[in-house]
């Protein structure tokens, strides 16, 4: 294997909820990295306004990072970053909150549900 | 226009929904309280619990006779003289009951064919004591089982994506919490008769960590600001053989421990030689060197120039036949293959990684802090593990302390009567608008993590710790007084601001305590004070906020009762 002349990059085209135009980012590529690694690089180095949802980063246990990657739904933390252009979009069938983040919490674990319950009677003093 | 305030009311508010938070919610509900279980992310899926792949330590005695006192003796020995013996005893004594309770709820502990629960022997334990769910599924199974029970409790209301930012105090008592909804930025005020903090650990402070994004020490910062004391903050546990290279996705970096104790992996330096015993350890056929000592050995080897290319050690299973690998780890072997890792043919590289925090909030045996109404559970509690934690003790601790804290909080809430809201200055920060940030706050968090890793990691010096304090102060100035932008849906820039605010306070607490402790003990290793000094330092350091600044204090160590020790002997 010969070493590449230039450091290869992954070019992320991110379609963001609430914005007409996609944002384009170029991130350094190292083999084995995940798409989430790339997005976290973007936030820390290029554009902190980019919203992506995740908790666990590596373990693939929180299941929060699901997005569309080149048209296919998958976890950003297990999909590999590749040294080419990659298209990222939020999940198609969920309400978009911001950028790549969609509403994924179960309805009965959202704030309005708690408000409804809190209002409806409680313990008598 | 400012968003209207969302107001909620409950008997017991539980902040955080890992094992500790869910256990607390369940026991508080069983005691008759209405519970609000809030998490900054998804309920039951966002902290360390769901990521724990390995084991839970309890004296069940299903492999060979055991007693909780033996477990306590091992816990106290690993704690290097700093365990609070009362808290450690609670964990060891009540652990088996929690494990049986989960068994009754069908968590799926791995069993022998004759029905006995399997127990593995992890480092630092004198006998097989660690239960688990195959394959590497302990944490997910525990979290799922607890979540299933919480779902059945009519009196527990669950709210995800609710970031708790402050705990208002009135007349010296905690009255609830304020925060905001991640989904839309709405400000939220919760009136509660009692609050249980179960926010987990703080290892996100470090660059290489096994943490989730929600583990930046929020609970420590919340407790400090509410007037509680922190204790043993200098003791951050590094997991010695965290995965380093090649890049592995879809698996947490701390997965190699069970491989080692099931299959006996070999830890090698760049010369291909086993080196752990060069550092005064006596590891034979059984993998038994505790985490603080293994971390020390690996990093010393790297410093001596005999590290692996990526800066760690090699871990090799090349001597283990493929059939045995597959028998022990089934589908995990396929996941490794997808990452290009074939253990029969190659060694992986491992290095210490920030993993757990022994310190935390100071509590009594009822899990109450010095601020009435404020209870703590799980990893956020200080004391049970002293200066170094035994493998498998953290989930036991989360379950046991969670149950206790929930019961205590329910009692407290009942005595307090109906909760009324209290004001908080933080609400202004939550509701206010400011210009966009000039500083990249996500980048600033990465900078703090690098600083902590370099200067406040496994090896420390006065000079480095002072540099860290200066760096923390500089970042705090750059952070400014108000979060950038305006309330809105899933605004990570604003969240970064709140996160960095807490992380800086907690990082300062860790660093201040580390600088003051002029000795080496357990997970706290000072290059400039390499020896343990029992005469001067067998004590806890405490931290509290006085006029907005951190103040150090000291507290004696609660020693084990002589009777306990004698019975064991
Ligand atoms: C990868 C990994 C593997 C581990 N393996 C083991 C093991 O095998 N055995 C063992 O005994 N221990 C293990 N540990 C340690 C153990 O998992 C933890 O100590 C334990 O699970 C902590 O439980 P907890 O309930 O206290 O906190 P967590 O499970 O971390 O839960 C804390 C919760 O609080 C929430 N939260 C935090 N801040 C806020 C806020 N401001 N507002 C609202 N919610 C908030 C978080 O989102 C999170 O859901 C492991 C840890 C890690 C990271
Ligand atoms: S980040 Fe948790 S599953 Fe992807």
C-alpha cells in the first residue's frame, strides 16, 4: 500500500431541519471512524451550531443517533465514515426538532404528558 | 418573547434514570409517593448503566460459599484505607437482595445447567462473586428490567429530554428543581417534597473516557450549588485496559475485562513481554491485579518507551483457540470481525481510560446530604469505594443506594406535605437571550477534556495541577455569564454552555482536591509524592461552595467495626 499524497477527507453534506440549504463540511478521515466521529469533529472544530443527538458515542446502546446516511436509516455511531461525499438527513418519519435531531422520545415521556398528569389531581394534604 | 414557565409538582423528584434513579423511583413509589423521574436524555438509556457490559459483584455464594463480610473485606482492601465502612457495608450487605429482586423480575443472570447463577471472579475479589448477563449484556438487561418495572408503576411519571439546571433552596431545604425542555427550550420549574440526585459520574471531564455525553458531573455541580458537600473528588478511576486501537465502533472501549477473566488474555509491551509484575504486582495464572495498579504499570511502561504504537500496551488472545473464543463470546466475535479484529491472529492495543469516579456527594446512611430534602444515589455518592473501586461494585451500589434514597425521600416528602415552588436565579439564564457565542463551546469542552487528561489524569504533579487550575479559570472567563442564543428546540450550543459551566466547577473540585492531597493512594497518584502516607492522609477531603468559591475541608474516615473484621478473619 502506498501512502496517499494528501490526507483524505470525508465530505459531509448535511440536510438540516429548518434550513433550506444543506451545510457542507470537510473532515479529516482516518480509517475505522464512525459518521458520529465526523459530526462531533464538525461541532468541536467547524460549526458548533450543528445539532445531532447521541448519548453513548461508542457502545451503541442509547439508540439516539439514528439518521439517514446516503438514504439508508442507520446509527451514526456504527456507520463508517468514508473518504468521499456522504449525505446525511434526519429520520424521515419523525418530527424534526433541529438539524439532524428528531423527536424520538415515547409520547408518554414528553413534557406535555407530564404537565397533563401533574395538573390532574394529586395527593390531598 | 419569553416562553411561559412550565410548572410541575410532585412528592419525590428523581433526577437521572440509570439503575440508581430507576431503583429510587420504584422504592419511593412503593412507599406511597408520587414520583417524577426526569432525565436529560431518554429515560433509562442515557447514562453508564445501559453501557455496563460486564458484571455485578454480590456475595450470593452460588459458585462457592460466600458471605457479604468477605465482599466487604475485599471492598475495603481495594479502597486503600478510604472506604466509608458504613456505606461499603450497606452495599455488600444489601446487594444480594437486589440481585435476587432483579432475578425475580427475569433480568436473565447467566446460569449453570443445574440452575445456579454463574459468578465470575474479577480482579480484587477473593472468590467468584460477579454475576452477569450474556453476552456482555449486563447493563442493558438491568436497565431494561428496571424500566419495565417503572412503566408498571402508575405513580411514577417519566419525563425525558428534561435538563435539570438548578435545585432551588428555601429556608435551608431543597424544594425541587428548575431546568429546560431539550425538545423546545421551554423553561420548567418542578416543586418537590424531596429530590434524589442520581445523575451518575463525571468521566466526561476526560478526553479518553467510557462515558456518555450526559456524564459531565451535573449532579456534583447541582449538589454543590444547593449547599451540599462533595468528598473524595480526587479519586477518578481509570480503567486500565480500555480499547485503544484499531478503531472499534459499536462497542464500548472497556469491553476487554470479561475477555481477560474468562480467557486469560496476556498484557504485553512493545517487546512482546508481560510486564505487569515488574511493578510489584503478583499476577499469576489468575487475572487479579486491581485497576489502580494495572493502570500504573501500563502507563509506566509507555513512559519508559515500551508502549504500543498508539501509546498503550498490547492485549493478546492469540494463544486461545478459536472455538473457546466463540464459546465464551459468541456474537461478540462477529462484531469484532466487522471491525477487522481477529483475536486468533492479532493483539489489540489498550490503554487506561477514565471510567468511574469514587468521589461524589457526601451523604449519611439514609443517603441524605447535609441539605435537608436532598438525597443522592448511585455513582454520584461518595464513600463506598474509597480510593479505588472493585470491579462489579458500581451497579450493586447504584441498586442498593437507589432503593435507600427512594425510601428516605418518600418519607421526607410525606413529612414535608404538599410541595410549593421556589424561585431560582438560574431560571433567568434559562429564559434569557444573548448574542451568539464567540467561542466554540463544543471545542472548549474538548479543550477542558484534554487539559484534564494531561494534568489531572492517572499521574499528577503540583505543577501540572496548578496549570490545570489556571486553564480552568481561563475557560471560565471565556464561558461568560450567560448562555448564548435564545431558548429553542434542541439547541446544542446552549446545552454546551450549561454543560461547560458544570464541568468547569466539577473539574476545579477534582483538581483542587488532587493538588491538596500530597501523597499517592489508589487512583490518585502523585509523581512528586509517590508514597502512601497513612499518618497524614488517611482522611477524606471535602469541598463546598462558600461565597461562590470552592472551600476544602477534611473529614475522618469511618473505619470498619472491629466485630466485622474479626468475624471475617
Ligand atoms: C462503559 C461502562 C461500563 C461499565 N461496566 C460496569 C460493570 O460491568 N459493572 C459495574 O458494576 N459497573 C460498571 N460501570 C459503572 C456503572 O455502570 C455505573 O457506575 C452505574 O451504572 C451508575 O449508575 P447511576 O444510576 O448512578 O448513573 P447512570 O446510569 O450514569 O445514570 C445517570 C443518568 O442521569 C442523567 N442525568 C445526568 N445529568 C442530568 C441532568 N442535569 N438532568 C437530568 N438528567 C441528568 C443521565 O442522562 C443518565 O441517564 C461501567 C461504566 C461504564 C461507563
Ligand atoms: S450514540 Fe448511542 S447508539 Fe449511537
